[in-house]
C-alpha cells in the first residue's frame, strides 16, 4: 500500500490585489460589473464578486512594498462582445477588441493601481 499522503484539494482560489485607494478601486471594478460582497473600509479591504468569480482588494499590501504588480488576471466572460460594450457603458475607457495570434478575442486594461487585466474569450469559428 502506498502511504504517501495525498495533497489536499483546493475548492477556491481568490487573488488579492494591492490597491492604494480602496473606494477608487471598488468604483473601477464596478465598471466591469463586479459587486461588493464584503467591504471593510477600516481595514482598507474588500471582497468583490462577478458571478462565481471573486477578487480581494487590499490597501495594506502597499504598506510593505511599493513595487508594481507584475501579475495579470485573465477574466473570461461568457460573451466578450457584450462584456466590452457594458464596460464602456459603465464609463470605463477600454480599448477596442482585438483577436490575438493565440486565438483569443480580448482587450487589455489596467486598474488604477497598475494591476493588469486581460479580458477575453476564445475566437469563434
């Protein structure tokens, strides 16, 4: 019998993004359709949701470092065209959609704190 312990399964992964000003960042993500699930202004922290997706925003991360974020969050909406139109309707300045060499129809933006968001969907047909 193999006695090697099995790794525990993860049931969820939620990125925590560093932000400098929580209200400004919450407003930005609202422009993408995120809603506040939990918010603690006294901590400078919020959990946002869009469908089954969650992200945390946290001001305390910048107290430890001023380095820019080198990560990218890739968001996969059900309908990239509708998501793109809705983001613009909510007042975000988003670039036109592009089709990439790797087969995604996407647009790329940064939040007010430089966290990079790539938003796309596989090209149809």
